[in-house]
């Protein structure tokens, strides 16, 4: 618990607030996509779709409200955000698959677990790579 509190203290509050908004958005879109696309795409396809939508939303939110980069090539930042989220996405999709398909945990908890596993991976990547601030 102390480790998590120390980690949280090193991350700016506005990143955590926007990250919370991004997390709620990602969770809701994940549940929505599960019910709409699971029979068509399967759980891996739903996970990939969730990541594309959530990464785009998160990129905009972090760029606009947290890192506030200006006079930069937003397209390259956007592409770099995909690299940062690739690791997060792979870990998240694997966790989602493991929870739903192997452990038979319902989608509500599985999506939440998947997001919690990856919540701290994005700050350093965005700060040092995506937005380079």
C-alpha cells in the first residue's frame, strides 16, 4: 500500500484526474463494445477495438489538459502514443483474455482488472516519449 501511495505522489494530480476520466471512458466503451461486438469479434477483437478508441480519446485529453504541448507535430505525438500504449494494450488484452477465457471472471470485473494492471504504465511513457516534456 505504501508503494502505491509513493507512486501516486510522484504523478501530477492533473494526470491522475484526466487518467481517471480516460479510465471511466475506457471501461464504459469496453463494456459497450463487449455487448455490441463480442459475437462478431470475440474477446481479442473487442480488446483491440477498445484500445484504438481509448488511445485516441486519451491522447487528446492528455495533450489538451495535461502536457499542453504546442508547436509540435501532433501526428508524430499521436503515433508515439501508440507505441507507449502498445505495451499497455498487449498487457491489457492478455489480462482481459486470461480473466474472461481462462479464469471465467465476468466482463465487468475483467475489464476493471485489465485496466488496473496497466494504469501506471502510461505516465512515464507519455512524459518522456509521447510528449517529451
